[in-house]
């Protein structure tokens, strides 16, 4: 199981969750969602090769 950073549309922060897939990480982050965070923007494993970019 990997650790994922799940980014939010209306917050400059990310929620860290353990999950086997990015889709599962999004679902787990939504369970912890706080008021005003908006929808999830991205779920990325920190060790991956993709570049993190802020949502547009």
C-alpha cells in the first residue's frame, strides 16, 4: 500500500492517505474532507515521476 497526497480545489494543502490506488486514495480523502475544501483536484504518490502542478 502506498501513501498518496490528495490535493483539494479550494485549499493549498493536501491530505495524506494510505491506499492501494489513486482512486481509493481520493475516496479515503473525501471521508476526511472538511468544510470549504471543495472537490479533490489530484491524487499523487510522492515517489512518482510526475511533476506536481497546482490546479488551474
